[in-house]
C-alpha cells in the first residue's frame, strides 16, 4: 500500500510509538490526524507533525464517532486507522482490582472494537481500508508479572486476526504490531502499576528499541501489507518455539520468572 495522500488516524499520539508514527506517516506522504488525551497532545500541538490534532478518549464511542466525522470533514475519509493507544497496569489477578481490569480492557481491546465498528461500513462500501493494531510481543507470547496486559494484548491480536480473516477478501487490510521493549514511559520502573517484575522481563527479553525504529517498521509493514509486524524479529522465533512445544515453552517461561523473582 502506498501512503502518499492517504488519510490516517493515530490514537495515543501524544508520545512514544504514537508520536513517532505520526512523524513517520507524514514523512511517507500521508495526511495524519493525531489523537490522544488532551494533556498528552501538548507536544504534538507544539510541533508540525500532524495535519489535525484532536483530543480523544478512545473508550468513549460517541467521542470516537465525532472524531472520525471531523477528520473526514477536514482531511477526507479515513483510510488507515492506527489503534495505538494503550495502557499497562495490573499485576496478579488476585491483587488487581476490577476497575484496573476494566481500564486495561477498555483501552487495549474494546477501543479497537469501537473503531472497527465505526469504520467498517465505509471501508466495505469503498472496497478498502486498513486497520493497524499496536499490540505487543505479549500478545503472541505472554507478559510475566501482568495478567491484564497479557490478556488484553492477546485479545487485541485475536481481534485483528478475526478482522483479517473475515474482511480481508473485501479489501480490508489488517496489521498487528508486536514489539518487545520500546523506550517509552510505559517501560519506566512501575509506570502504570505493572510492577518491576514485568518491566524487568521486558528488558531481559532483548534490545530496547526507540519509538522511531518501531514506527519505521510499522510503515514498512503497512507498505508490504504484512499482518504481523515484528520490530524485534526474534519474536517470530519465540512464537515458533511456543507453537512447536508448548510444554517446553511454558517451563522455560517459568524459569525466566524465577530468575526475575
């Protein structure tokens, strides 16, 4: 897919991977609407990366519908949607409260469902559209130390996979982005209540990439229309080992957890 003059929306664009995606997409010639919680957008407003900057709570379906209508009025119909907003919170399911589970699932999964529900009718009518979900290597493997993050990222991958299977023959393309460690505030020590064991597991898994490196991998993956975008190529090796011998993989992950403890 060529990105020149394509209209793209990026959620969670105030920093990290989202902010880098806005710059990478603009560099590729796309017209980009950057959305995030209002306070998080200050850095984007101060720059010149985006064609449109708009606050958005991705868990609010009415606000998402209004945002998409505003983008269409200003830039044209949305052709690519980057469901990038995400939260990292929660530890053991015994200790994690329902409100934390609800927040993680609302942002990391249900917001994707809301966006797809709003975008699919137009995409199917026009015969094309592109949905890009920022998941995580945790969505293919797991996340030691954080049950809500692991579960929500698995669900994000599953939903993207379902979209591709169901609508791929009708012109809807789908990618899911599954990096390991990325140098964002989410990886700082206990950023959202995941605990040091979770962040330690991410750091121990491999190289921590810059958001810009991940964004470049995403843009290239979209150009190639790849479902799995893996900024850390070794994730594919881990995924194959998991599928090839599930029991051995589980035992290995338990040993890794023991070293972190």
